[in-house]
C-alpha cells in the first residue's frame, strides 16, 4: 500500500498536465536566457564550453539556505562523463544537496563510475515495496572522498557508519547499481541522491533516454531554475557540435512539471499514450515518448500546420537547424515544410545528419529555389568522420502562427525529426513565444549557417 500511495502522490498531480495545447501568451518577466556554444575549430575553448560551463556554475552555486534546507539537483542527460562536472556534483552532494541523475550511456568511464560510486554506494533495497528499507545504508554523506592507498573512494569515519572501505565500483557493479533506484525514495540512501540508467527509455519500450534537462531548486541568485538543452554534459557536446540551451528562472509551475517528469522517469512509469505537456506563460514543454503518436497527432506536425505564410510582419520566415532527420516521420515533416515553402513562406534549413533520401530531397528543393539549404558537416581530415555538425534541433518562426499574425516563436529541445524520438525515446521539446528568445536564436542560426556549406554545390564546392 505504501508503494501505491507514493506513486499516486507523483502520478496523479502530473495527469493534470495532460491538457490540450493552448496559444502561448506574449513573453513577460521573468524571461529566459539563451546559451549557445561554438564548436571547434570555429570557437575557442571558452566558446566551446559555454553550455557545459553554465550547468557546472549552477551546480557549484547551489547551497543549503534557510529557504532551501534540502536543495536538489535533477539531471537528465544522455551522456555525463566530464570530470569537472562529476567533481562539482559530488561536492554539491557533500554540501547537503540531493543529486539525482538519470543517464543513458557510458557508465564505464572513470568519471561516470566515480559519480555512481559516490551517489549510489549508500542506496539500499526495498524488495517487498513496503516503504521501509531492507537494511540501513552502510555509507553516508556521499561517501566523502578521502585519498586511499589504492586511489579510490573511502568512507569518512563516523559513529553510525560502516567503516568498510569503498573503492570505485567495477563496471559490473556500476551496471547493477544504476538499475536499482526506483519507486520508493527510501532506496536512495541518507543523501537522497542516485544515478539511474533505464533499460532503453525510462517511459517507453525500447529507444533511449535522450532528454537533456537540468533542474536546480536554487542557485546563487535564482530559484526553481530549469535548463532545457540539446547538449549533453560531455566533451562531444561542447566541441563536436553546435548546441543550444534555454534557461528559465522562477517559474514554479514549469519547475514542478519537469521535477515530476524526472520522478516518473526514475520510477520507470510507462507513458500512457497521451500527449504530456505543461503550458506556463510563454513556455510549452512536452515530454515523450508518446506511445500512440502518428502523423495524425504528431505535436511537431501540428505546430507546423499552424503556420501561415502571410503575416503583419510580411512574408513568414522559417529557419531550421536539425541534427537527425530520417524515416517516415522525417519524410512527412519535410512534406509540411515543403508545402509551407510552396505557399510562400521563406524557408531556410541547416542540416546535420539527414538520411541520404531526405538529404537528396532537400537538395532538389534547393535546386528549384524552393528553400535555401546548408550542410553543417565538416570532415577536416577526410577520414570519413565528421568532426563538427549541428546537433541543435530547433525551428524559428517569424510571422503568423495560429491567430497571432506577429508571432516570434522558438521550438527547441532534444527531439530529432525521426519516429523513435516521438514514440519510443525519452525526449523533451520546448516551445518559446517571445521576440527576445527568437532574435537570440536567430543569431545562433546565422552563425551555424555562416560556418556551413551552401547547397547544392558542385565538385569544386561552389
């Protein structure tokens, strides 16, 4: 009964978020902030790591306060293997911050195993689901790292602690550990922290845990901080691709919705098949997978179908930066984009990893001057591997959207234009209504375009 009650506590409020989309109101304070990186070789190290450093600064700035006696960091990211970020998360946990991390891959690297060992070594089982841990945690305070003769982690001595020395988890131990945190918070240990890896996606069948969002109860100057990004917290997210992140502060409804979703992912609560979204002022966040989605009810297609090509601002402009674009879903989304171009919208696309079929379709559209097209991929050493490409997944609209004939819209997040991102994988899309966000994203789009190749081009690259 205890397990059922706890699950309902989180699931029932969240079902209130299963509501139809509504037109977003004009952006008002407090507003958000756009953070975008510039990958190698176009940017220096500081520009490469703008997004990653923004997340790391927030980790370092979260503290226990009178208003937040138990601050919490929630992270959902495909990859997290950066030593600096891991060090910051462990240090935060040792300051009394609960650190709750969901990742998809790369749990065998040393930084990942350090984080898993530090956050999970005090986790305990609750096999009968009665809400009472089967045993007391054997370690405390995030297994405060002291240098041992073997270079691993060991427990800081304490009267109530088992003084057994804890070295880094082996890869096998790490795999077992990250599958454990679920259902009852008592399993998270005294520090309230954990690293979790789902089997495939957390809320779907198959797929991946591909969401990238970062939540903070408080930082030095702000409360209830939500960061939604296309970037993982790793070297590749900083140096190998163009990425974006949008930071929102002091939006309680938005923060609570993301927090509830993180818990559902932790608990492996499968998607019911309905659209899950939160509307908070100028922001609409959607969470996937949407198990029963198809062309009929694809939210991205529905967004595109609300665009009209005549507006109070003149011809409607649509600018797209899309990493992975393929398959049946990619095909029908391109059909809609092509239809908008034929209706008179000005359409410009930068792609990162389209299928050969869709790349050829887009090049043909560019040859016929229906759209303007750029390829962001560069293989500088000609080894068959692209050292840089856009990894961002966003659409910018200036013109008519629905009943708004002077709209400025940004549709961003982690979701690629492929079927699995809609129906199988954990993904987040984030719609923003507001001119400031649009103009900042447009500056980023132009920078990506300026470092890409115009298509179609001949064998000499013209």
